[in-house]
């Protein structure tokens, strides 16, 4: 019996057969119609209308609020162009067979001592500085030491550059008191996070504990940021980007975690 269930999220109804061949559960989000053997976020209790702002988290909300998970072993999430690699080997994905043989399908026994898996760290202080200058030259002029001291290019600095100066601070101020100070320290001192909102939990209880911490906070954040004034990808998906940073913090604080590499390949290439 498999010890891992992976939900693979896509926007394209044509991906179903390929996702099934990987042994994953297809999840269709967005405005397209997903007929037949698809899970989606549009039934029962849902926030599907917020998908353009929340991204994949509208499915997470649906899964949580409807207690729709009927599996209590390892459960994880990937996307139609981002997958979990089962090892650290390097190779080119030239065809679907190589992809199928390369992605994670079982949790190996040596990882059973952990209770969560998150993606390899993305070091924001190693990103090209021209990218930051393009998004917020005023901050660079105000604090030129950022040009030379990479340790100052923290998660907070990166978020301000890409998703609105001060927005992360505003969100943290309304976070629950249990996590507010620790999360604030995390974003102001760490220079990396675990990207793409991809994670694997050892059981349903851990997953739902994460949801119970995350979603009330995002709901409160809606009172600050709303929806109608969120222009451009960096702001339109602000709730997903807030969740991405909080995910890194939460799993590191509350679980015994390990990282695995993420493989980038769009399965549309195999249609």
C-alpha cells in the first residue's frame, strides 16, 4: 500500500491523463471547466472566487473546511510544472518517461524520522541585485549598504521589493500573538525561505494544524489589503505570497522537517 498521496494542481484540463500516469490526484483550479475525475475548489464550502488572489490555497481551504482528506499517511502537493524529485541526481527531462521515473511517489524509510518535507531553500540574498533595483530603487538609495551586505537582504527585504513596501509588516501585526514575534524575527533575520507553497505532511493532523493557523490570519489580512486594488502579479497574489513565507516559518517551528529538491518541468510539453 502506498504511503504517500500527492495532489497535483493544474489550470489545464488536458493534464489529467498525465497526472494520473504519475500516480497523483488531479486537482483543477481556475476558470476552466474540469469534468469527470477531477477534484476542484468549487463545491461545498469554498472560496473559489478568490483563486486569482489565493492561488492554490483555495484548494487547501476546500480540503480543510470540508474535511475532504480521506488519507492519513503522508500527504503532499505539487503543481503541473513543479514536482518533488526523489533524489538529488542531475539529468535532463527529455520525455515523460524520465519525468515519471524521477518524481517522488513513496516516502523512503529513512525519512520516517521526520514529519514534514519542504522544498530546498531559496536564498533571496543571492538573487541578482538588478532585480531588486528594478522594483524599488528608493529603498536602495535610502540604504546603500544593501549593495554590499548580503545579510541585510532578508525575507522581509525581498517581500518589500516584490510585493509592496511595508505590506508584510502590516500583515504580521495582525497575526496571532503566539506566532507574531517569532514570525517577525524569522522574516527580518533569515535570508532564505522554502518556495512554491509545496510541502508534504506525515499525516492529516499536521496538515490541518497548519491550515488552522494560516487561514484565520489570511482572512484578517483581507481587511487590510482587500481585492480590488491588487494590481500586477506581485500584489494580486499577495495572499499566496504571505502564505509562502509563513509556510516556511510554520513547518520549521512546529515540525521536524527535511528538505527535498523541486524539479521544474511543465507537463504541457508532453501533450
